[in-house]
C-alpha cells in the first residue's frame, strides 16, 4: 500500500509539472500584455488627442446639420417673400399715392347714411386685410434676417471646431511620430457592414459615460458605448475570442471599460496570425474604420499599425516587443471614446 501511495504521488507530481511546463511555454494563451509596450504618457496623448478630435467633430457635424435645416428655412422664407412682394409693393404704392383721399371721397359721395355705413365697413375691412398682409410681409423679412444671423453663428461654430480638430489631428500625429510611427498601408474593408450608431447628445457630442455595465467577457465592467460596440461587432459576424476589461491601471482604456482585444484565433490569444486568422483580423480592423463615427472609435491597433480617428490614417506602431500580444499580431485592439 505504501508503494502504491508513493507511486500515485509521483504520478500526480509528474502530471502537474507537465501542465505547468505547457502553461509556461505557451504564455500567448493569456490576456494580451500589449499595454506594457506603450508608455503611459503615449496612451494619455492618444486618448486626449482623439477624444478632443471626436468631441469637436461631433459639434461640427451637428452644426452642419443645423445649417442645412436653416438653409432650407431660408429658401422657404425667401419663396414666400417673393410670392407676396408684388402685392405688398402695390399696397404700399396705393397708400402712398392717395394718402386716404380716395377712400374719403368715396365715403363723402355716399347717397344715404346706409350707403355711408356700407362703404365705411368695406373700407375698414380692406384696411384690415391690407394691414395684415403688410404685417405678414414684414414678419417674413424679420424671420429671414434672424435666420441669416443663425447661419452666421453656425459658420463661426464650424470654424472654431474645425480649428480644434486640426490641432488635435496634429497632436495625434505627433504622439505616434515620437515613437517612430510613419505612414503605412493599413487595413480597409470595402464590404464592411454598417453598424447601428451609438447614442449621442442633442448637440452631436458623445455623452460622458462611466464603467457601469457588466462586461460579457470578464467579471469587470464596460461603458454602455463600449458594450454597444461589442454587440455590434458580434452582430457583424466577428465572434471569435475577445477580452475587454482589465483592472490593472496603465493609463489605457481597458481599466476604464473602454477597450476590447479581439483575438484573431477562434478561442484564445494565439501566436502571430496567418492565413484565415490574419484575414479575420484585417476584416475586423476594416469594420472598425468603416464604422468609426457610428461607434465612437478612438483608435484601432492591429499588426504593428495604429489607426486614429483624428488622423484617419494608418501609422506603424510598436514592433519592438517581439511577442504577438505586444506587437498586436494576434489580436485587434479597439479603444472607444
């Protein structure tokens, strides 16, 4: 019996040792550790530049929409003014020429008191109608002038937001250039499905959100907008392994519930993506680029390249780590505003 127990213990030790060796030899199965490759200051710069760009762009787009509505209103007002201009001008000329004398002469020429009352009543009715027409014409012109002022205000808003966007774009380009980023071909998918837009504020900006909804991939939390992006990604057919929330504070979006890492392999974060896994990652990255404005994408990282919403272009990124997780060659990283 002692010999049997001794043998079972050695067998158990051998099995545990083998399992440990497998886990140590295959660290890619764990969560991506790419955040260690990017300095906290770089992440802060990326977040600030792209968030600022998105906020300005949201306000710009909303202002352009309001301007379009105002232009439609101006066209309608101008058409109504043009339609009544001739008649209104005729009334003004008539009033100027007779100065009320024609009406007075007609009243004095009444044959009877009843005739006088009838003519006076008719004249009063005409005066009231003419006065109403003149007031309506003047009101239309006042509305037109006010609407044009609103157009001028929207143009000022657009100029300010465009300037802000240009600054944030330069900040984003500088942040990546400081770590050696240069222009790259990137990934674009012409056949990406359209995602359902995430909710915005009435002025076009993105609502401020906290990490307060359950993360389907961990025991952590996500922002509602990140969960929306997660659900839209799944609905578009990208259903491979994914991990979102991570508690470790590193300056990035994971501990804030604003980022997800989508593995290119079916069930785990594997080695460098090739073949179908590489195609899957390419298409997923392209999906996020095509739907950046709908989902509130800050930036996307895939295969040593980064796409930022502020620059709308791909740049080289990373590659100095030597591991699939750090180099983003086994997963697509998505950050949401």
